[in-house]
C-alpha cells in the first residue's frame, strides 16, 4: 500500500476525519451508501422529520457517494447540483462523515460540513475502475426510482482525494 494513501474503513470515526487535510489521497473500504438528485432530497427529508430510523438506515459514520447505480457501474455525479448540495448539511448533521462526488461546493456548504465533522472527497470519473472495486450492491430505499434509488454498496479500495475539510477547500 502506498504510504501516502490514507486507508478509511466504514463506519468512519470522528478521529479519522479530524486527521484528514485537503489534498490527502484516501482509499475507502466497507459499506457506503449511494444517492443523487432523486434520493438525497428524500433521505434528507427523512432525517429532518425524524423518520430515518424506521427505514433501517444508519448514517452515523457513513459515506455517501453521489452517484446512480446502473448495469454499467457507478461514477460520480456533480455534487454541486442544487438537489444534492442543499441537502449535504442535513446529512452531515445526521452522521454522514464523507461525501463523495465531483465538482466545487459553495463556501456555505464547506462551512456546514466542517461544523458537523464531515468532509467532501472527489472521485475522478473512472467507472471501470470503481466497478472493479465494488463487491456488492443492493437497493435499500426508494426502489421505484430505478438506478437513482438509494443503494448500499460494499467496496474495497475506492480511491478519492479530500477536496473540503475543516472549512478549507481545494476550489477556493
């Protein structure tokens, strides 16, 4: 393993997040959740209304990958889409520690992530590489949304780069 690569295992503890810095290269292994334009607003609404526990989803220490799951695999979508970015702070408050996607985030979102002990990491759009590191996939919520449903996927060695941590960003 590359000594400059930081291994992250899910669920992610607060101490692991505290040590991450913008520009760190990470490798994520374990269970992560997926969601994008359709699923993330619904998930945030469950958090806000206090109904998340009734769906069997535990966000504490979790990782959410901004993606859809299709037969072709997974690849990051733009995290700065309104439907995604406006819900990131609710999800961080609910326990999500790492948000995975691509693109620059607003200063307000970066600040909110820092306040809730959460970071944002970018994944290059490398669907074939990510598919080879995906161990399993299963729908866990919003099944009627097809490939935009929320999935739980198990991964081994997903590569990412910390793009926002502790109020700092590579974009600003």
